[in-house]
C-alpha cells in the first residue's frame, strides 16, 4: 500500500471518528481490475476501502449537490476536480465551511485503455491544488509518468478557424445524444436542462448534426469560465467524442480576455458574474 493511500485512510477515519464530517467521498477499488469507483464512507472502519492512485478517474465533486444534505462532507479531489469544487462554491451550490477538502499534487491520471496519461492531463497546467484543508503527499506529484505526445487539443488550438470547424464537426458526428457528458459534469447541476425545455424549444431530440452541434456549443458556453478541465465529459462518452477540444479552447479565451482562470479562488466571483470597465468588448459595435 502506498504511503499516500495510508495517510488518506487515517485522515478519513479520524474525521469520521471525531464527527468532523458526516461522510467521506473518495475512490475505492472497482469490480473490474485496474479500475476505481466512487465510494461513500460514513463509518471510520470503512476508511480502509479508500484508494488513491493514478487510476482515480472520477471527478467526485459531481456528488456534492446531492450529498450535501447529509451534513459536512469530506471529499478527495485531484487539482482539476478541485477547480470544479471552487466553481460550485463560487456559485453558492455548497458553502466552503461545509466541506473538508483532501487533495494532492498530481501529474495526471492513466487512460485505462492505453496506459498513458489522459489527453486532458497532457494539457493540464494546474498540478497542485489551489485550495484544500488537508494535503497528502506534499507538493511533489503523487505519481510520475513519462510525458505523452501533444494531443488533439493542442492541434485544435493551433488550427485555423476553417480547420477547427471541420474538426469540431467530425467529433460531433460521433455523438448519439446520450447526455453522459452532461450527467458526468459537476457544473451541469440544473434541475432542467435547456434541451428538455418545451417553451422555448431550443433543439430537436435526435442526432441530426446541427442539433447535436447546438447542444455541445451551448453546453460549452454554459461551462465557459466555470470548467475545471477535469475531462469527466470525455471519459464518460461511450462514442469517444473529444469534448475537451472546445472546453479547453473556450477556457483559454476566457483567461486571455478576462484575466480569470476557472476554479482557482473560492472568494472570487466567476468571470461572467463580474463587470469591469476595462473588460474586453471589441465584439460590441
């Protein structure tokens, strides 16, 4: 058992034993060898189920809105997951004092299909947690892996607009509109999504390419300045749609134009919730 995992189990058991939290949300071993699953621990003795390794894919912050009624939560989070937790705090979906955040430095998670780092991890520039209550493993990444090749996200960012549109259409043509991406995204917490609205009716329910592109463009714009770039949407997709190409590019544009990086400061409002006289407004004529 690795030292970080041992530390995590001791921390979780102590928090529950001292009644500092009502529930610990973390990762445990899955039924499929080499895979992990979300686990919900409310007894100190069950802390032994917790694991932390390079296969901890799930962004557990998706469970915060539905679990917060249980009381104060402890949650184990990678730095990218933590950025979505910060966004949830900024948007008043959970109070900072109602969370005990356990985090660690991270060099990326493993793609179970290839054994290499996930594409979103290749791109990630937030390897240390921006905020936490307990840090395990110190400031060095818990695991180290060989650098991966530049992925499709970088290719998309560097391509001219015409080529980007072609790449986007090719990705969207794979989509079967199962909404797994939406269900996996911690920032898609609305009770009713715009695609289910009957008045006004935004788009059709089928897989016609135009409707599919409208769905993904609108969802990406809704996540602009809020997305932690955790890759949960791409990992959940059964068709292998690379949703990161749009999300990452929009987030970079937000950072460049409005000098705000999503999910870094819980005390700072999101970019689209503020106004400054020097905000970028060249698109207004």
